[in-house]
C-alpha cells in the first residue's frame, strides 16, 4: 500500500504530481501527510505500543510491539472480527487469542516492510484513528473500541466498493496484511484445507532436525 | 547442519563471507571489481570474473539464507526473502511487486521457469534498436552455456494437476501448450520454490554461481546496502555502503567504503536505476529509470470438481504461448499463460476479500486452480512502461501507469483464461478483480468479464519480472548502456541485470539475465585482465 509521495527526481516533478493528483482525486499524498502530522500534534497515540499490559488490553503482555500503536491495536481489534467472520473460533478465550496473535503477526510483518511502506501505513492508520478523517473518509462515527462488528463490516464494504481508488487501495492494504497474518499462520491452515509441508519431506530434511 | 549443504560446507571451509550486521567499525575494502547485487546477473558476473583470477567483492543488501533457513514456511520467507517484506507495490499501490531480497536475489525465490529470450524479442531488438549483436544465432551459444551451468531442462515428471488443467484446457480449445524447462537437479517435486528451495535442488545463483565465485576467492558482504557510487573526475572511485542491523532492514550506522577499478551494478530493474539516480551519475539524456517494464500479470481462479492441491508439486511446468505473439511482436499486447502455486498466505493475500465470503473462498483452496497472464509490455508505442524515481528518503519507487492498450490486453487475458478453465472442466471461475463474482458457465463469464471496469485497484495486478530502467541501445540519446552493458558515459561502470532490457522479454527472464551477463562478463574479464 502506498500513495504517491513527493518525488526526488526534479525533471519529472510537475508531470508526475499532476497525474498523481488526478488519479487519486483527493490530493492523495498531501492530504494524507497533513493528517499524519495533525494526528501527531493532537496527541493520537502513534508511538509503537511496546509491551502492552494485559490489564488495559487483551494483548499478550509478553509481546513487544515495534510498529503498531495502542490506537492501531484498537483499530485491528475492531476490524478483525469483521475481517474473519466465520473463521474465528466462537469460544471467547480462543477467539481473543486468535485476534491478539494475528495483530502481533501484523506488527512483525510490518517491521520487515521497511521504512517507506511503514510510512504509508502510518498515514493510513492515522487517517483511520483521527476522528475528523475517520468520520469523513471512513464514515465511522464512534471510536474503534465502540465500533460493532456490523459497523466494521460496513466500513470494509464501503472502502472495497468505493469509486475512489485511494479508498480501494486502503481496503486492499488492510485486508492483505490481515489475511496473510491470519490465513498464513499454521494454526489456521485448516481453514483453507492446507495440510502443511509434506510430513515425509519434513522427516527427511536436515533443517528440521537440528542437533 | 548437514555438510551436504554446499553453503554450510563452503562457510566451514573458509569462504570470505562477511555478515555486515556484525561489523562494529567503519571500514574500507578494495578489489579489482565490485559487483552490486547477487542475483542472476551479479552471481554470473562474479563467478566469471573470479575464475579469470580477478579479485571480486559482491555486495548484497539482503541477507544470506540457505538450506538451514528454508523450512517451507510462507510467513517467515516472505518477510525475510522478499523486497519490503513482500509489501512492495508500484507508486499508486495498484500493482504488487514480487522480488527477491537475499543472496541469490530473485533466483532464490523464483518458480524455476527457464526460457530463452524469444526469437521475436531478440529480432525486434536487433532490427529496431541497433542491437544486431543480440540476434538469435549469436545468442544461442550463450543460452546453451547457461542452460548447462544451471541444469535447465524441460520438466519430465508429469505436471501437477494445477498445471495439467492449463494443458487440458488448451488441448480442448486447440491452443498450443508446452512443457516448461526448469533449473533443478534432483528436484523432490514439493512445490516450495517460492519460499527458498528446501532441498537445494534449485540451481539458482545460490547453488551455482555464488559458490563458484566464493570458491575462487571472491568476497561476499551481505546485509550491506549500496548507497552511492562516488565519482572522481570521469571515473567511479568508490561505492559507499551502509550495513543493515540484525533485522536486515534498519541500518546499523556502520559504513563500508568499497574501492575498485571497475564496478558492475546488478541490483535489479528497480534497485539499479535507484542506485544510479542516488549517485547522480552523468545522465545527459535523462534515461535512467525510464522505460521500466514488468510483464503486468492478471489472474483468474477456478473451482475444480476434483482436488487440485495447488500448493504441492513443481509450481510451474506447463505454459501456453498461444497468445504471446499472436498479433505480431508489436501489435495488440500479447501474453504468456502460466500457472501460479497457491499456498494459504499467498492465496489470502492475492484474492482480495474479507468476512464469510473470503473464508468460503479460501476454504475451497484444495479445489482451486489459477491461471496467470504475463503481458509482454514495451513493444508498442502505447506501452512505454513505467518510471523508477527516488522517494525523499532515497529509496527507489516504480510508477507504472496502465495504458488503455494494456487494459485491453488485461480484459482479453481474463477472457482467455476463464475460457480455458471452463474447457478443462471448471465448476466456476472468478476473475481476480474486486468486482468479479463466481461465474458458473463460460457464457456467463464472458458477458460479465466484458462488463468489468478495467481500473487500477479494482483489477488486481502483480509483477514478478522487473526489467528495464537502464536500457541498452546503440544510441546514447535513448539508452543508458551499450549492447555489452557498458555505461555510455562512465568508462568503469557496467550494468549486468534485467534493467538493461530495452523492452520486456515475453518470458520469465532469468535465463535472459544469466545469458547476457555471461556474455558481457566474458568481455569484461578480457578487458580487465588485459589492462
């Protein structure tokens, strides 16, 4: 997920930024960076959450978040029940465990995305966590912790079906990082009927039997 | 670790390999040649030069991963072996970019398809771009040499069902199909080429040219990012590089200065133009980063009546060139048809969706089959490619606008792929597109696909083949290097990777890169040894 950002290459600049502007129809990058800055200034929690205590969150206190902020975690706690409707366990503890583990793997994945795409995701998350843009662009009226699964589902549908490419792109970014972290995890392979690497090969290969 | 592993054995025998994340102080090193990048181009170059007795230093931004790390696991592999942890996209986010970032580059994670550059492509280059030395006859020995070096041969094991369905559909419709040559030796037919070959069967750079170079005293730095080539008067004096920290993505602060007589850039069609732009090398006609090609890929998925198990077996073994040059080399865009493997994370990332619908889609993964079309971009004036430029942090980004010419090809490819899948007995077919449902007959699919909006983000597009951006040509006004990969303006700089292709290839490009790099490195070795 990226949005057009200011280009280093001076020769191309006027042409590129004009086309990018037309393409996104929203002023794209400039709008998002304004949001990001405003979010920082208004005290949105954009710092990595680090270790989140089990008392004020349902996260596993042993995991150290390197990218996701407390607000981002709340965002995913609201989105994932809609994202994985029909796939998450019903039993409350197992369900919570599956959601928390997925958010941790999302964090781990983003760390490896590197600085440029981290910056793009920071803009996206800030946009979703900053009330004025959450309301105008996502049309989500309450804070994420009070958003129902139905409202989260409606939000995902709106961004998927929007005629604005930038919002489609936001939908793809949110679903892609979540889908990979959830369905790609070995505890969830059964949901896609994937039996895992062939057992005979695992038995025969030295890297699975380190002394 | 098993001593049957050539990398473990080589390291134990004293190869000169430096993990830059372990460096604690800045340093300066020197060699005859510094090669930037360890993929198809860089590996080939390093081995050929080192065998000629030249001292060679290889620089790789990614880390050295080998058999001990290849555990057939998607999440760890995508995070560590791919550019930007598999999150790389074009500037507007509309096209996902799959590209290796590790020792061996994309050859460590590719699906082993090994095609010669099509004659049509070579003839187009020689007739239209002044590259007459690259005609099919003159290139043939170079292809043959590299086919031997990388053990490339048509796959004799029966294809897995995922690939066989492409063959069945083509046969039903009277379309041509062929068996794909693969670069494997003793392949176990497991299906995990894309996450690092677990058995060392894949004969990519990691199992061939990299060990070949290191056995001949080359030095390898991994986890070291090439920041800037620094000129002194009209020659490059040194490369300035930054060590990455232990996670492989955050610089540690330690720098390495690499001095050499000659520099070979082979950092990929995104990385090489990026390095040249950061270095502000002479570029009087503003060609660097222009005409970047990607073989834009679109896909359809089919639900088959029998289990396909698309996660097992050699991922690519059948292809169809029925539509590749159907309208000539420079008519309406042609495309090669192939099959992708589908593992859960890949499938969940590629098939867009959420909620119960997504769960239901992925629940049928064992019955799913997919076909992909690789569009042959760059041969028509309405397919001028994209542009690599620098973000404000200096990292390269590819802007790739999709022209109407390409959209027409994308729609036609959706149609052809769906027709083939129905002909092979699919129960239902879905275009990988935000507006596509599951179609249960070819007639229904045809009507619906003809109505799908061909728009960025709605059509899900991918690229696994990045080419161009430092194009070769006889005329410096429209190219960056000559037909031997020699930079037009800087005498001690060569470029030996897919960035020098003046159009896309029209086939999976690894053999094209190996062959050109071998040819150009032999010439370079003669020049440098004679000097």
